[in-house]
C-alpha cells in the first residue's frame, strides 16, 4: 500500500532517494511563470552548413535566453520586492478557510488536496487565510523553489503555524505552499504532526482587482519529480482568487 501520508517517515512519493538534481531540473517553479521554448526547424538540422540558418539559429537562441532570464528575474522580483503603499480604502474583513486533506481521495490514492480552491474577495479587504492541513508528509523545497519557504506579503510579515508566529518554514519540513504570485503573497505550510492537523493563518490585503491564480510550489504530487497527481490535477494544488472592487 502506498502510504505517503500516513506517516512522516514512510513517504516514498515525496521523500524517496531520488537525486536532487533530477528533481530540480523538472520542477523549477519559475518555469510556470512563463517558459519560452524554441525548437530548431528540421531543415536547419539537416543542412548544418547553411550559414544563414546557423546565424539565425544563434540569434534566436540568444533572444530566447535573454527573454528566459528576464522572465525569471521578473518572476522573482514580483514575489520578493516589498509591497508598494496601497492607495485603497479599507473594506472590512473576511476569513477564507481551506483544508488540505489526504488519504481518502478517489483516483489519486494518497494525494493531497486543498478544499475551497476558488474564492472571491474585495480589494482593500483584510483577507485572513486559514489553512488546516492534515498532511503529515513533506515535499522539501529545492533550488529556486526555496524562495517559497518564507512568508511574503502578509500584514505582519509572518504567519502563525500551530499557534507559533513564524516567518519561514525549514525547506525540509515544507509540505505545501499557498502562493499567489500576482498578489505577492506566500504562505509556507509545514508538515502536520502525524495523526493531527496543523493550522496556518496569515492575513493579506489585496491591492488590485482581477483574477489571480494561487498554487502550491512544493513538489507534493506523484511521480519522480513530484509534479504529477495532485500537482497536475485542476483545483487540487491550484485555484483562482477573484478580487472585486
Ligand atoms: Cu502542495
């Protein structure tokens, strides 16, 4: 029986002895912020001596590299730079509660799933996100993902987890993240004690209207890179936040 979530120790889906580089290569979260791809046309490959083709290939390759590096830098900047002063009027308070459940979900066995994936709030509203996680497995953050071990964009600069005020979770103890890149908000979710839940709470104030995707950046799903199963199933590790006026 696959029991990734029944104990923290036996967690083959996430904590097996896969090489860190193998995982890193396949799941850089910044890839999802706008990867560009370019494939050399077959004729160029067949006629390697065609100077024009080669030069064009080099130029396009350079352009893609510059665009990719720029895109990654923009993604990092979006999440990590401090929030600008919000010129918005206060709009009350709301609490959105989400649970991370595991073990009873049809189709993906022990894969974890967030409840309440889609919700609507107001710009200027104090939005308290309360995440009750029953998942005792970990999905350690690696490489570029490690930026998501820190709380970002909350009103206090911190979150409470199990009643303690913290500003980050050790990468090796991260189970999930609740990350809204478009609103520069990030909550790392630590592994729950086995057989118990952990409640993680943070408050943010959306400063612009629109529809924003939240997603988990921890490789908490199935497969060799942790990006299958829950991570590739709609509304399990991602959803939409609509911010209205
Ligand atoms: Cu997750």
